C-alpha cells in the first residue's frame, strides 16, 4: 500500500511540545555538525573506527560498549576477524601516490587483505573499481566474507593511469579481535521497550550511515531527559552481523520489544519512506502511518520485504518483532548511494531535524496512547452540565472538538486505543488525546490500566 500525504502541516507532537522553525534550523545545524565530526572516521563492521565512533556517541549519551570475540557463533553466522588499516596507497614510479587511502577512506575496499608488491597496470586493473557513469565519484566497495583486496577511485583518475609498474601497499591487519557495538538503555515505568537501531559500519558516507546515527543520538538525548512510560533501547551496531549478534546474545529478552524503528538514510532532501514491519499492522506501523498522514510531508509507505537493513533480522520469522524502517529516499534510489557524493553537502540539516521530529512524534504518540472505558456508555452522556459542550446551540466554531469527544466516548469501550480512535475518526492523535483528557477530568473516562 502506498500513500501520498496531501494534508497541511500541523504542529508536530513531541515530548517537548511543538517545535518552532528557528529551533528546527538550530537543531539541524547541531546534528549536521556532529555528522561532520564523525565523517572522517574509517569505519567497517569491526575495528578501531567503530570504537572511535561509539566513543564519540558516548560523549553525548550514556552508552555501554560491548565487545564480542571473533569466532563467536551467532545463529548461522560467526563473528568475523577484526579488520584495521593504518595506510594504503598505489604509487607510481615517480613516487607519487595515485590512489591514497589517507586522502579519502573510500579509496580502500573495506576488509582488504594486507598487500605489499609491485605490479603492472594490467594486473592492477583487476583490483580497481570505478563508476564510469559518474567519473568524479569514488565508489564504496567491501569484501567482508571473502578474502580479497582492492582500491576504489574516480574513473577520471583511472583513465589517467599510465601503462606502467606500480607499488601497491595495504598496511592492514585481519586477525582475531572482536565485533564492537554500542547500547544505551533508558528504563521506564514499564519493562516493555521501544527499540531504535542504526548501523555504524560505513566509512565516510553521510546519508547511508551517519544520518541514522545523528537522529538516533538526538532522540536518545531527548528521551533521557523526559518521564518515560516505556523503556528505550538504542543500538549502534554494524549492519547485518551486528543485529544478528545482538539478537543471538539477547534472545531471552527480545519479547520486551513492543515497538521498534531502524533509522537509515534520513538526511537527504527526498520525501519520507516508511517500510512496515513483517507483521504489517503492528502498532508502530499504524502510529507511523498516522503521524505521516497528518505531518504535511510527502511520504510513501511500503510493505515489508526481506531485503534492506537490519529490520530484516529483527523481523526474521524466529523473532517477528514489530520493527519498521524509517528512511527518506530508499537505498539504491539515489545516484549518490555508496559513493563519495554521499557527503556532507548531500545531507541537509533541515532533513535531519525533520526526521528527528517525526520519529519523536511517533514515540510521543506511543507514550500517550491509552485504552479508556466510558463510564456512561448507555446513550450519550450530557456534556453541557459538565462544561464540555458549547453553551449556545448552533455555534459551529467548536464543532470539530465536540465531534472528537463523541468519537472518543463512542469507541472507549475498553477495546479501542486512542490511536484506534484517531485513525477511525481521521483526526490527528493530539486532538483525540486532548478530548480524552477533558472527558477523563469530567469523570466520563477511566484508564483501564488503572482500574
């Protein structure tokens, strides 16, 4: 199912209340600055770059760093050897580095084996990767689970290579170590959890990697300072192998996860794309669809498929967790994906801020969703004597709020949540919540969790 929002913008629901435009601009710049701090770090699925990234995150939120030894069995997978790189280059006869890892870390294929040899261009070509259609961009390539080595470069630079002998040096190590991930946990009134997950395994790629990190960090910063009904868990993990490892080591407690989001690609200028959980109609799916419908944003909602990011691990049939994926332009649908063009200029501060606001709005909705019971269910109760109805019949300016109250009263039968009512009445959740608060104060609703 695909939906395109045509609604007018409304004040976004957040735990902190509506956000002003100036504050949104300031927030976007703050998040973009943090991204710039992380941008130069050479990350992979293991190694020093992941640790450096997690240490930078830990300066902003309380974060526990976990190390899982190489060789650890995690379901059908094995934690790989740890990879680190000090330097890598291709040098011509004149001693000039024609490809230099230190100039841009995308120049080296991730998990490249150590190499030190001289070879002619005809042999070197088999280890070079370019993008002929985008001759000024450097591609991003990996070889995590098959021993290999390689360099990536601009196609324009490749065409300038002479038929000559070159010195190839990759000063890397691939040895027993560990897989590193970061985890932040914020306990709430309940043990039921909201999970937020993002990957930390890409080098200098801003949208596909760093945007998810910055939005998750900002969300965690906010959650840490607010009263919480749910507990929250934030995971900063290497893609695929990280989520598999976390699930394997925490299988006994995943039943606590009641709602979840994977955040990725949330900084480009495109509209929002939300990928439903495998369950298809989980509360997180319905909450996100509702928030997007009333957000004023262009958006698309797509069904789950077992391809993409870590949602496919959380939603594997043995777990089937209610975890969706929140992004903007899907991976592979923009030319800059997995190239050096996915840089700091490609990611927009306003997109980061708005992505954060929408995710925050969903968390706020989940926090405030309740199931109530109408204490006067036989026919409509008299609202006027409780000060809940307009004093002069025929006035139209309060018609919508009163209609919302009638919806809340009619559907508060102990089976419908406020979100159910908002969806059925086709009104923003915050209007339903305000109506429910008024009716509760008037003695017409009781929270079934407290009865």
